[in-house]
């Protein structure tokens, strides 16, 4: 089989320190190589190259090339040594490299969310159709074992016909105030970056039916007010007791060296480049909590209870599916899937629990990133580009729901029809 030679456009945390790490871990099994990196910040390319090279040595990989670095995404996509393109830039920079990569005919992965604007999302979908080159969209819940098991059980009729869905997601993720996500023009806001996963789960579980309307309420937490005296970054602040102080710790960094120790982050001067902006620093315009209800064309209802602040807990993110003959409960942190079935016309009930951690559960996104690489490997060699687990149409549908959710929140809970 042909070696998958990967060019990464966007040499930040997601592209190189998370997916890049998983690529190196799975390089021998899946015959993967990282051949090129692109970023508009040239120091970030140097940092990522050093990191990936050191990790390759740890895993005893002997690649017959040096990693190419460039600030021009076209140079990576045009490079004959690249046959697969991973796009992990800031969300507002997804459009141009994605259009160019699709036109190249090379294998394309695009990290979620698809874009900030609906116009950009439509242009990506139109390019897919025009080129016949379907990208893989990076909605990680679709690759996590427990969510996949719930989908399998639902499709098998284990709880009858789907009636209702609910996701409870209260995850301590104040880093959205500390990174580029704090500016909605860059990221589409925390709702776009995080809840795009969750509404995609609703769409995935419900099948072909589309969301018809949304009613939502939410806003900004009152305990993170802007302060005119706030320092730009945690590294510039002497208040070591601050509960939001970002240190060199991150869930996805299992290798022990945090990006804050890398030159491009250590000396960051802009919001785009900083990973430890003070949470009180002026300029954040994101929504950080919301309650939303979605109505689908087939009558199914879905409910979201979401916030990016709260304590770590085993039930901090859960999915509940209610069918005509039972319920399925997914607990993301533990990988448990609980099924409660109604039998014999409500005369009998049955309950059981499945442990769906899997071999890679302790890895990033509970093993989803490794499962994603396996799908990339299988799709690349089968050339089955027309049927990925998620593509740009799924990205567009998710973004439509996010925009409607924001519109409803800004309208004090008015019903928005999609």
C-alpha cells in the first residue's frame, strides 16, 4: 500500500501536538508519515517540527526525510511528497486551504467546526460537489467508542423508535477565554467550537431528518467580568492564587512538554497566538453557557444543557436517547453505556451496562483521534472518499444549528426557524 504522506496546515495544538502525536504513535501500524507543516506563524512551524522530530525519536521512527515547513498552504498542497492534507487552522482560516486542497484531488481532512460563516460553509460544500472530492469532517464524538455503541444500539432497534435526545455537557473549559477562541470572529465562539460536536451528535443519531427550529437561552457568566487592569497573559501576572491561571498542563499533552514552553507561545504578543490570555482581559465576546431545545422535521426533540465552567466529574458530559421502548445513557468520562428496555408491552423491563473504554480510551478524545486515523487510513486506500463518517454537509448542518442557537439567545429565547 502507498504510504500516507501527510501535510498539516495549521501547526498548533490540535494539528501537531494532538493529531501529530497520534500520527507518530500509529505511524508504523498505519504507514503514516508527516512530511510537511504550514502555519502563518513561522516560529510555530519551528516549534512543531522540533516537537514532532523528538517524538519520532521516542517512538524509534526512522523517516527518510526532513519535515518541510512553509507559511504558504499552497506549497504544501502542491508538494508531490504530500498525498493527504490535514487542515487544522483557526476556524476563520479554513476556507481557502480547504477549497485549494479539494481542487487538488488529494485526500482532505478538515477539523471541526467547518467555518465561522454560513457562506464559507456553503462554498466548501459546493467545492466538494464540483470536484467530487469529499473531505472527512473532524467531529470527534463520531469516533469515540461509547457514542458509536449508542448509535449502533439505536439503529438496531434496541429501544424502539427514537423520540427524544438530551446532552448534558458541563465541562471546565475556561481555556476558551485564554486562547483565540475568545474572539468570535476567529472561532465562531465557544458554541461553535464545542457545541458543534454536540448538535452534530443530535443530527447523527436522528439520521436524515433535519432540525426545523430552535429555542435557546444563554449568555456570559457573571463571574468572568472584564477588568481594565487585567494583564494580557498569565505569564505576566504575579497572582499565583488565581483559580484560572493557566500552567503547563493540558489533557491532550501526554508527553510532558506543554506548548506554553514553546517559543511561539512563550513570547506570544497577540490574541491569535496566546494560549494563556487572562480570562479577565477585555475583548472576549463569547457565549459560555446555554440551554437549547431543537425540533426536528420528523417530530424528534433534542435538549442541550451546556456550560464551559464547572467541576470535573464523571458525568460532566452525558447523552440520553429516549425511544418508544427504552432509554440509552452514555457517560463520556467513563465510557459506560447503560440500556434500559421495556419488554412485553410494559409488563417487563430489562437493564444492562456496557463498558466501552477500548484499547485507546486513555488517549486524546477518549481514543477518537486514533479511530479517526484508522478511518483516514481505510478511506485513503479504499479511495472511498464519497462516504466518510462525517463530511462538509454535516459541518454545514451543524453550523446552521449553531447560528440559529445564537440568534435565539440574542433574541431572548425567541423561536428561530431554520
